C-alpha cells in the first residue's frame, strides 16, 4: 500500500516496512499504519537517525514497556511516530501521524 498523496514520498521508513493502512483525515492530516520487521530499539534508532538525515527535527521521545515514540517537524509538517511491540510476533506496529503546517 502506498503513502497518502499528501505525505512526502521520501519520508524515511525502516527497511522492510509494510504500509497496511493509510488515510487522510483532511487534506492536511494523514495517518499511516504499518508493520516493521525487527525489534523496538532498532526501529527507534532508525527514526532517530534517518529523520534528521532527511532534514526533520526530532523532539524529545519516550520509550517504555513495549513502545517508543517521538514528535518531529520539518518540510512543512509536524507529526509523531510510534512503534509498539506485538506479543509473540517478529514485527512491530507502526503509527505515523503527519500534519501539514
């Protein structure tokens, strides 16, 4: 599944990410769901590195018992990524929210 039309096509996603849902609440508000192979630390580390490399600023994140998340801004967007462990599964659940400013 592709990213919604309003989401930058070059938005960094961890290797192997499968987009499983994508919706636009309005022309400027987008929600993307997906699955990421690997573990929580690798996924969080990817976003911490890849977003700044692509010109996004990452805010103070949070990680606790099976989930990690952080806000970001850049390229005319503000948003938040969140990754949750799925019990007894080798994949993580991704939730990505982007709002065009």
